[in-house]
């Protein structure tokens, strides 16, 4: 189903095919990690997830290659569903599912067009690290979350703290980034320079990378989108723990004095 931002999401879909090359090289390690009962979550997430699991069905939006989705299964979800826009990522998720014989199902879809057959079926909708920046319309995203949840079901969001966008990633001190340094500037950012090499090493990136579109959101915009969709906000968490090595040159003692990640817990009445 087409929507106003379909072309931007489709361009991001192509960019994630580039990133999938690195994920493919890590596939066997990921399978062994999951077979051993591993859960690929950051420390601040675990108290939230342990309180929400076990459950019958968890739906993971923007699931990528499925390692986090299958980690929800390891933590007690009886069935897991992954939704992602990129077919190469989902092919890796399918391989992991087969290797683990897991009760997992995967849907290739723009999140904003998540199939209606899933409506009202989730005890838990999870979305994790580095996800909502790829959503161009957060209100539409929150409405999808609402329709997927059964009454009493929960959304748990864990992502970059909005203030973390503001800092220059290359320097060894706090410096406002030239492009992202205004917290309230929630315009769409267009980038054709490839992925940060702290995330996707240069050997995996093509000579002419796909254009990526990102949107930085404030805490108020995230929380209000959730509330306006009809969900009841239950808890908000701000954490010093980063989820990737975004600031490789910043002293750790400086980094850990900042909010680097954010938790949002909400419930469908």
C-alpha cells in the first residue's frame, strides 16, 4: 500500500540491502549465539522485557535479520513475528529460523503497511535500536502499533535518545554536529554518503551507495505519537548506555554522563 513517504522508505530498503552483506557474514555466529539461549538486548532493556515476557505473540517491527526477534523467543515469547522492508535481511532471518526450528514468521512489508491480518494479535510489540529514525511519519507508525496490539498488550520501544543525534561523532569532545545539532530541527535528512564505518565497515559498502532518509524525533514527538494513537504511557526511561559505537573518540567518562538511549513503555487499553 502506497503512502506519502513510500519513495523514501523504498530508498532506505535499498540501503539495507547494502548493510545485509555484513549481517550475512555474521550469520553463523548469530545462530550459535541464539542456540546457546542468547538474548541480544542492551542492559536497560532487560528489566522491561523480563516484566513483559513470557507472552503468546511478540511482533518486532523493523526486525532486520531477526536476531533480536529470535532473542524475544529465547526470553519467553511463544511465537515471534518479524516485519521488515528488506528482503535480504528477511532471508537471513529465515535461515536462522530453520537452524533453530523456531516458531517465527516473517513479513516483507513497509512497517506502515504491516498486514491487517496481524491486527489485534500481539501481546507485545517491540521496536529496538536504530529503528524509528527510518520512519518518516511517526503518528502513522504509532497507529500501526495500536492496531497490532490486543487489548492489554504493550509496546516497548528502546532506541537512541534524541539528544544523542546532536553531537559530532568524530571528535574527542562534545561538539554540536553541523547537520543534526539542533534538537528541535526534525526535518528529514538525506544522505548518499554510505553507512558510518563504525556500523558497516567500508569493505561492505558499494562505490555508489543508496540514498538514505532519516528523521530525528524529539522525546515529545515520540511520546505524543504514542498517546495520540490511543496507547496509555506507563513508563519512560533515559539511559546512559549507548547501543553502538557512535562516538569512538569521545572519552567514556564523558559519554556515560549523557542520556544515550531511551525506553518507552505503553499499553493498549
